[in-house]
């Protein structure tokens, strides 16, 4: 018999902080200015739903897939 872990509920009277909600994924539209840790400043040239974006960094075009952890909107 296998057991599954139950999720813990946060009690309103608990002295501890409630668990943080997962961060919402950032959404991009064509034309947004972005910055990346590795490539620098760029502009969104294409959006493939919520899975990937095409970014023009001047010297090169890069397809960035989710999660967009290193890509931030300016």
C-alpha cells in the first residue's frame, strides 16, 4: 500500500507565516525591452505562447524558453 503526502493547511491562528504563493510567470509581448544576465539588453521579436520568446540582442537572436528566470522586463 502506497501513501501520498497530504498538503498542510495554514491555520489562521498560527503564529507562523503562511507559505508564499508560487510566483506568477512573467508574460512578454512583441516590442518589450528586456535584459538578460548573459546577453544584455534586447527587444522581444516573437512570442510562442507561454513557452518561449524570441529576443533580438543586437548581435544575435536568441530563443529563450520558460522559466524566464534570467530574463526581466524593463
